[in-house]
C-alpha cells in the first residue's frame, strides 16, 4: 500500500482539525463575551432611531436581515446610542418604536435584545467545531 503524501495529511489536518478547533474557540469566545456583557447589563427601554438592512440572494430566495440602532437614557440622564449585537430578520422594528433592550453602560455602543440567541449560536459553534475536530482527528489517524 502506498504511503499518504505529507501535503494531503497537512490538508486533512488543516481542514478537519485546525479549522474546527478554531470554530470551537470562536464559539467559546462568543459565549464568554456575551456572559461578560450581560453580567453587568440592565434592562431599559430603547427607541429605534436607525435600521441597517442587509439583503442576501441565494438561488431563488432573497433574505433581508435588520440591525437596529437604539437610543436610550442612562441612569445619569445621558443619551446613548447602540447597535444590536446580531442582525436578523426578526429585528424589523419600526423607526421610533420602543422596545426592551439590554445594555451594559460600560459598553453603551452595543445593545443586546432579551433572549438567548447569542448563547445558542456560541453553543452551536462549540458543538459543531468539537464534533468536526473529533472525527477529523480520527480520519487523520486512519489516513496516516
């Protein structure tokens, strides 16, 4: 049986071990960043002052995601402005509408919407990256 070329082993290692481990660590970082933000966050009412729209076309489907910018008043009466962490189709708010938001006054430029989507996305990245790295390392030992 012919030995597997080193370039193929390196490619398999990069695609099925290094890349998935990178996804795993990005997911962990996402979870930790959200946790750190929300640890000191307060729930306030914010007013939608702007909405960034992003349209993507995939085959016959056109999807639009929205990233609203909110204005809110801090505890000392200072007016702050912040963008949502995520842009999704669900954030299609009307301008001048008021909604509950989570803000960390040490980072007033970032707004989180109540809910667990940032944690769910981070957890999915950890699980997918971990599974891919596990099976990728198994494939590497078979090919080597």
